[in-house]
C-alpha cells in the first residue's frame, strides 16, 4: 500500500476502531433498503453511463415454478426504486443480488433498461467483466444449505467478519478502502479495487488473498467461502431481504446491510501484491502448510517439517494424496449396501447409528453418506459436516473400531482392493522394509503350503523385528507355534501384528496373520477362515498372507 495511505493501528487505536465498527454496524442495521443500497453502490463506484446488473433469484411463479429475473440500469436511483418495488411485490424469491464487478457496456442492449425481465439466459459471465471493482471475503457459520442462520450462528459469523476487518486494518488497509456487509446470515468484507483488469495476474492475486484470509480467519464452526474469486461474482443488493428456507422464530429471514465509505479509496494491483505478502507474514508454519493445501500445492509438508514432491508422495512414509488414500476407496462403496450390512436399514430407509431415528426427513442418505439432522448427532461424523457419516464413520460408530480397522473390515466384506500403501501401518513399518511385502487374500491350503516351504530346518526362535514383542515371546516365535493377540477395539492390534509380520518377512521367514472376531454369538473355528469368501449381508473371515504362517497341525487345534 502507498505509505501516504497506510495506517498502522496501535493497541489504543485498534480498540477505538473496533468500537467505531460496532456502532457503525448498529446504525446500518436500522437503516432501510434505500440507505444501505445507495451506500454500497457509492462504495463500489460507478462510472458515468455504466450499466449495473441486478438479479432476483428463485421467484415463485403461480405458486409452482421458480424463475430468475434480471434488471440492468445505468442510474443508481432507478436501481434503488426497482429493488424497492421488487421487495414489495415479489416476496417469494430468496433475495436480490447484483454483480460486484463492472460489466461490458454492450450488455445494456440485451433488454430494456430499468425494467425487470425473465432471465432465461443472458446473465453476465466471466468474459463480460470489464474490470474488477471489489474483492469479497464471504464468512458464514457452518450449517446445512438452503436455510437461514440462527441468531447464534449469525453472531458467530459476524464476530469472525469483524475480526477479518480489523486484521486488515491492523495490517494497514485504510478504512476508506474497506467495507463490511451482512448477507442476511453471515458476514462479508469488501476491499475496493481500482478498476483492475480481469486478467490471470489479478485473478491469482485475488485468489491468494482470499485463501490467506480463509486460513487466518478460520475457526470452529466458521466457513470462509474460497470460491468467490470469480469475476462474475454476485453480492447482495444491500438493504434487501434474504429469504432462505422457512421464516420462523429460530431461523428468521433478515434484511441485509452494509458499512463502508461513500468516498472509497481504491487499492491498486501493487497494493494487492503487498497485502498478499503481509498476510503470509502473519501466518504460522502450520497455517502456511494449510495454505499450500488449499492452493492445490502438490508438495506437502509433514509434521516433521519434511517436504515431499510428486515422486516422493508414493513413499509409504510420506503424506499421501487424497486419491491414494484407502479411506477414499472404501468410502466410495455404496453407502446403502454398507448400511444394510451394519443393520442400519429399516423398511428401505436409513437408521441413524447415533440416535436411532428413522422414517422421517431428518435422517437420509446424502452424497454417498448418512446424514442425521438431530442436535444429538451434531458432534458425530465429519468435523466440518455435523451429523454426516461416510462409510468409515458408520463402521467406527456401529462396530466400535478404529478407522484403520474399519477400512480393513469394509475391504474384506465388499471385496475391495486397497492401494498397496494402504495395507501397511506407516508408523509401525521398519525403516527400509521391503516394498514388495504385500498382504493378499489366499486360501488356507495355499497359505500353509507356502508357510512350510519358508521355514528352515533347525530354526528355534524367529525374531519378529520388534524388540518389545520378542521380549514378551521369550526371544521370538517358535516355528509352527500359534500366537494369539487380543485386546479392546482400537488399540492397534492389527497394525502391531502386521508390522511384526512385515519385519519378519524381511528376514526371509513366513508368518500367517489370521483376523477373527466374536460378535453376537457368531463363532467360527479359525481353521475355516481361508475357505469363507466375503459376501454382502453376512459376516466372513479372511486370511491375510504377509509372507506365510503357522503349520497345518497348529491351525487345526
């Protein structure tokens, strides 16, 4: 930013700035449509003869069909009057919006200026944007889409929005360059721009600043929309009503409002570049790593501070890409089949594993997952989607197992092949373990045959490669013996035993790992494990051969 326009806030001035902002928000909230819309249009700025586009969305037609309407005008006062008329005559739409940036003047010839018309097509696109007038940061409380926010959600979003505004003021953005808006449910911060060209350089700067603020402002229950970087971005026609979902006491429809200078000081492209640098300097190492992930950087930094590139991401000790994850593979299984297997279906409808609810619209299958709207399930499932469970979440909750074990159960039940890297526990595998040691399903007879061939005559004890386990076993595993490992769910039995098998396999010895459980009185002898094939709707057992196993005599006991 230019030094003549930069204002660094001291502690005293920061407190005074926050007090001023709260008072300005209270005044704007009591203003009506006309005052707020004029204030925003003057902050955004309009050139003489510039065409401004407004859109009224999802207006009910004859109580059945929804239509979108558009208004283009070159007169601010006409815009205010037409928005006021739409508010009074068409109270069925979700709200009135406007294009944030300047559109091509030729769009004025598409329809009659100053009148609403049905918008079958012809809304402005990215190619129709002549210049960027403002940068918008959209902050909202996390909640299901299509409904209004509660008072608590609104207050939480506005508090985060004020925090974002004050952060930018502390960095040095002038008050005259900043605006704060209430969208009816959440908050928005605006930076006035100096008619910047709609090219890739500016697009990248806008996106970088948006992502930086998303990382810095993020908090539990708060979401910053990082998709609002496009040129054709809509923003509220401030002063109009926002109507999402049913208007009731808990989630009412609310009027939007705006705080900003009528004589704005636009920021230049150099100002944006400086701001992006300042925002990065505000971040911790963890926040910088999060920024890389948000920006799509394929070089991921681990908790140890090591960075892995594309080739190194294939290593089992490096951070994996999402597409390589075993969780992604098993979560792609049809959730209805998983629910039926877990007993979470009743008359073809979903049953919530948490509260047990079923048969109403509050519990259903959504986006290949199970969603429960009840408040008792708000803490269950995905951290960023309260009450929403994917396949792994369902198995963890219903079977009381750890996520890694849930992946194994799903893979065995539905005969899913997992990525090789997924079949090993990264924290338990020894450094330099052989990469060709890959668990796989085999028949019991094949497993025992390979086992007997792998053991050498005269072996007394074979080390597992894990010192603590060898000490418990008095030196290792005696050839032909069977060792049982038991414990509560989630204590990493499978990972521990699997690591021992892999390390022992590296030394040229064979081990057979047999997984079994005892639930609901369903007991089966271990010697039948290899002959049972995974089938839907039925418990099955499976043998995982890491490099071989025990003897036929020991398995038949």
